[in-house]
C-alpha cells in the first residue's frame, strides 16, 4: 500500500528581515523527513530579499515578484491577497508559516484563514502597545494572532503579551530565529572569510577611530525625524575620533535627506545595503550601533554592541531590560548626547557592552520545525 503523502508546509516571506529569520526555519523543516516544505516569496522588497536568498542558498519554489515602483499599502495588500490566495489554491498546503510583521505575513495569514488552513506565526507576541509605532507593523502582527494556532514567541515577554490578548493555546517560547541566522552565518564566515571580506578596506581606512554603525529606514521616521537623524550624524562625524559606517537603505526618503545633510566627508562611509555576512562583519567592527531597525536591535546585544534605538517605543524591550539597548528617539540633541556619553565615558560604555542573548540560544528553528511536525501527529 502506498504511504500517505507527507503533510505540505507552505512558508511565505517577502522582505529581507523575513528571509533572514526564516531561512534557518526552512532549513530545519527541510531536514525533517516527515514534512514536505514549499517556499513562496512575494518579493515585497526585491533587491534586499534576493541578497539574503543568495547567501542562504535558498531558491524559492514560487516567486510572485510583486514589488512595483511606488507601491502603496493598499495596492500591495490587495495584490498580495490575490497572489497568495492563488498559490494556496494551487498548492493546497496543510499548514502555512508566516514570520513577523509585514504585509506579506498579515495577508498570508488572512488568505490561509479564508481557506481554513492552519497558520503558524514565527516571532509572535511582539507588541509596542502603539498601533502607529511601528506602523503598520504593530497591527499586522496583531491581525495574525487570532488567526494562528501555533505562536512561536521568541521570549517569555512576547508570550506574556499574547496572554494579555487571551492567546494562550499553541503558544511556545522558542527563542528568535534571528540568533540562529546569526550563528549560522558567523560559522560560514569563520570557515570562508572571503564571504565578508569587502569591509576590510573600510576597517583599514577608519583604523584608530571609534566606529558608529548606522541604519535607518522606518516609515515613522521619514520627514522631520530623518532630517534630525541626519543632522545628528553630521555632528557625530564632526569629531576627529569618530567614523560612521552607514549602509543606506535605497528608499528616496532616506537617501535624499542624507545627501543634503552629510555631503562628502572623509570619516563617513555611506555605502549600499550590505549582504548579511558583510552586515554581521560591520556589527563586529563597530563600537556603537545607531539604528531604528527591529532585527538589528536583536543582533547587536548578542554581539555585545551597545545599540541606541532611534525610536520612542519598541516591541523588543528585552535588549533595553538587559542594558544593551537604549531608546533615544529621533531628537537631534538626544542622539548626539547619548553617542557622546558612550564615546567619552568608559563606565557608561562598558555597562552597555556586555554580550547578552535575551533573544535566544540559536536553536529556535529546530524547535519550531519539531513543533510543526508534532502538530500533524507525526
Ligand atoms: N541587514 C543587512 N544589511 C544591511 C542592513 C541590515 O543584512 O545593510 C540585516 C540585519 O542584520 C537585520 C535585518 O537586515 O537582520 C534587519 O532588516 P531591516 O532593518 O530592513 O528590517 P527590520 O528588522 O526593522 O524589520
């Protein structure tokens, strides 16, 4: 008698951070012989996503290639719903896996719900408490919660946030898969240093300086916030003892403002977004991280790098509680004074520079794959 087919798991993602946090999960699912795993990328953000797929050696089974110039949230959401719905009708998965807080995650869960397909949510339970920060990600996450039947909370704090919304069944604290991605990639770099060698010229150019790594791309910061961030970076770079390494998000709301405020300076390297191994190398080289990114708030503490978060709220309070992260908002003077304190006060620096792993032990993906397989009663 023919054995029944393996349950089909459809993993959906669309942006760089989702790819970074899901490639270890896809690897773990694929290693489980009980499951048939299919990947679908929406390519909500094309270029940055492809960089990660290449490094991770992941060729998506289905590529919706949905990114379009000047895409609005309305059009993106509508196109995602139709595109992902058609994929689910063709593939008929037994389970859908989404990650985090993007439109792809929210719509992937909704399309699955319309077909009564169970949904697993990786990185569940992050909440800032403010529906406009981060916008629209806070609500994207909340919409997934009542739909999903498996909630992979990275920390106890995230599980407690779900409990406050009466989501208590199917919640498992697994750690954040970003730490798995970080470990895997650092091991790859150790075995093949050429993977992250392009930054050595920057490291040599800035030898003897304190290196500040900057990333900024949040929608809420576009406009006045971005202009204040740009002026703060200029003042930090006015010091002789600093250098700024700034892989710049291609969004015109970032590039235009930075061009105007920073011009050409010897000690500021504004470069294209780095692929993941090079970004990890940049984190390792840096003394201070200045960012509004979510994922970077999780990676920097794991490497013991003080991280100043240019937001007023965070859905990742664990780094702040551990003392490695601090919320500094987007006020120019505040950003400058917090950076200067870390540069000038050794005690303040070393208090923030202890490595912590509040976000996991690097085995989250293995746990997640096991729980997904177990849920089929396999
Ligand atoms: N990252 C990268 N190259 C860069 C900047 C960031 O690979 O030039 C990685 C970083 O290590 C982190 C992720 O991208 O894992 C964060 O993505 P992003 O800041 O775009 O999104 P968020 O985490 O805020 O959702």
